[in-house]
């Protein structure tokens, strides 16, 4: 099969790899119909995630048609078109039983925190991902969801990570009616967090970024206010000026370790890798939220320490909530929102790229060229070719 192949930082290409095979009775083999490049994939692409091995295939956002199932998979059959959550989860452990699917205890032998994730280095279990023609899907009797016939495949692929993550970011904020919500990051997750904040009753939504075309997009898509942080001296003071000097009720970090930090944060976090990335947005969120407010974190950070102003959080009496999104838990509600027209996920897709051109797609997305918000890869033998 053709598959994306990681060759080192900033070096990816497509090449032939062996087709995946059934390795366990609960496995399925899926022929990929759509696969996204996620902002989290850029952390791998930039060499920021430990134990990202040469030869790995990235891609944790994908849909596909079932080609083969293991002997214990009863709920799927060959020909089913499925969306596959980025979480690989067993469905039976202590955490899965509590719908904390991103914290599954049995799918990642390398860590005690995060469960398995497709195509996200050996720190997340070492599973190959969906930027390929075929994928082995473990725990196929519990993980995948059959795509309803009235749901477009381009909406479905965004239900594998980006939309549920943005939705959970807003949910973890505990938004109450009339709240002012500040979201840091106008990438796909930040865009969906902004849209979701309105669904949860926010009275005011403000999105912070520095890329002009992304700010223009989120302003139109989510009907929110925007702030270009390049034009702001002190973020906390700026947010307080906008909120009668109280601060936001909820601040949401949708950026993570690749934030544009100060020189020391860039040196220690991104280059020397002594921290889990630049903690810029964590500082902004903790210092911009009001006393007694909530900070929700879905931005991806590395596994090492980070210089977080925890004293400020304690003294302000903040609630900090964070986790990987439990995709499966959110799917029924999100599909309902899509059917009702309250959410239109596929509107954020700006580029549909053949899998064979994956290197160009990564460069385009990473360098923020051509107004790229969300690129989707289409394999040459995709079983679902139409887009509309």
C-alpha cells in the first residue's frame, strides 16, 4: 500500500509499505476514505515529540470502509463505512468504563497517562496511523462508529478528533449562560471550541491568534470577536480591559507546545527540549481569567516539565481542567448538532490533497500558506471519492 513515511524532522514522503494484517481477533482492516493532517501532527513533523521513529506513518483522524474483521468483531461487517476515533481504547478497563477513553489503561504500554493514539509516536503506543491506504484498527468491536447514511464523509472525518476536542474544550470550561470565553488558537480545534462555546450558553466569545487569515475565518465561521496578539503588549491586561477589569470567565488553551513564546521559552522548550514546549498560552490563560474562573486545556504538550505559574492559579482560586478528548462519548450529541444544522464541520476544510502529495500538504499546513485551515488527504483508491 501507499503510506506516509516519516524520515525525520520536516521530512515526510509517500512510499510503499506492507499492507496491515489482522493481528488479534478484535482487529479490523480499514481501507481509508479520508485522512486529515492535524495540528498535533505538526508537533511530530517538527521533531518535538520524543520517540517518533523513522518509518512511522502519522494520522489519527481518518474514516474508511471495513475490508476484513477479526473473529471476535461482531458489530462490524465488510463494507461498513466507519469513522475511527483517534483514541485507541479497550472499552473494559477502569477508565473506559468511566468514558475516559483517552486514558485507556490497556492500549499504551509506554505511559501511565495517555492511552494509545494512531500514528503518534511510540510514546502513544507505536501504532501506525491513517495517512495511508489501509489501517489496522485494534479493538474494532468497540472503537469505530458506523457513519450514518445522511452524514457526509467530510463531516465524519472531523468527528474523529478536531470537532470533539474543540467541543470537550468548551465543555470542560463549565460555561454558564452569559459567560465570557477567551480561546487561544484559531486552528481547527480553536474554531470548533468557539462554535461550541455558543452552544453551551456563552454570552461573549473572543479568539486570540496572530495569523490574519485564521482570525478572519473564525470571525466569520463562529461569529466571535478576535484579537491579534501581535498588536497587544500584555495579554492579561488587554483581556481585563475588554472585560471591565475582571478577566474572562473561561479561558481555553487550544495551542499547546508550539506557541510563540518569549526567547527563553523558545530556547528551553522548542530547541533544547528542556520543557514540554513554550508555556506562553498557559501563562496567558491563567493570568487572563478572572478570580474563581476556569482554564480548560486541550493544547498538546510534551511529557517533560513546564514552567507554569501555578502560584497565580492557586491564589486566584482557579479551576484547571484538561484531558485528551473522549471522542466516542461526544459522538451522539455532535451528530445531532450536525443534523440540526447547528454545526457544519466540513466548512473548515480548505484543501483536499491526494495522499501522494503528502509532503506538499505538510509544508502548506505547517507554513500556513494559501489560507490553509484544514487539509484532508484522499488516498488514490479511496472508496468514497465525491466531495460537495
